[in-house]
C-alpha cells in the first residue's frame, strides 16, 4: 500500500504543479492582452508576437489546470437522474468514472502519439515566430492522462488513494463514487 500511496502523492503533486502553471498562465494572458491593447490602440504599434503567444499560453493554461479541476470534481456533469433517484447514485458514479477514465486515457494516448510524431518530425507552429508544437501539445497529454488517473482513483475509497492538494488544501472535496 506504501507504493500506491506514494504514486498517488506524486500524481497529486503533478496536479498541483499544473495548477500553479495554469494560474501563472492566466496571469500571463492578462498581461499579454493588456500589453497588446495598450501598444496597438494607444501607441499605434502592433506586435507580431502577442497574438501567437496568447494562443500558445492559452493552450498550456487550460490543459495544465484540467487535472486539478478533475480532482475537485469540477468537470461538467448532468446529475438529474442521480439526484432524483438516490439509489442510482453509486452505479451512475461508477459508470461515469469508468467512462471518464477510458475517454481521458484514450485521448491522452492519441495525444501522446501526436507528441512523439511532432518530436520526430520536428514540427513547429505556423506563426510569426515558429516554435516546436510539443511545447504546447505536451500539456494536452499531461492534462488528459492525469485526469484519467483521477477518474480511476475515484473508484476506490481507501485512504491511500484519496486525492490531496498542497496548493488549495482547504478546497479539495473530491466527489467519490462510493
């Protein structure tokens, strides 16, 4: 059980790191947007990098924070049936966790294949200042793979697999299937 607890804590630490990257990215998006508005409309200078950088940082920001949102159960759910028929809550929770795990793992696998192809073929972005696509698309794999693991962990009630957060400990209330 020690190994499982240790792996789960590494998983939680990676999600916390993604949370920090995501919140830092959100701050960077605000700064880039304000800079672009200020220079374009008040100084009459258009930058050739701001729009490209904004798109790249947006991709990183979204997928870096997805595991944290999944850990907290902030993904979209339609709970009408589970709320009206309480005896269906656990079976529906299990089905949701299994389907969520399978879907996220499948997307992570597809994304990983694309990441490998991008590295091997040295694929870069089609922007004013090209850069390797793996810098952004790697976060897609990160986000979906770690989210898949949270769906799998929600199937178990043992304390060793209970998600923890060090960046937002008071707010983590993970909905469990059990």
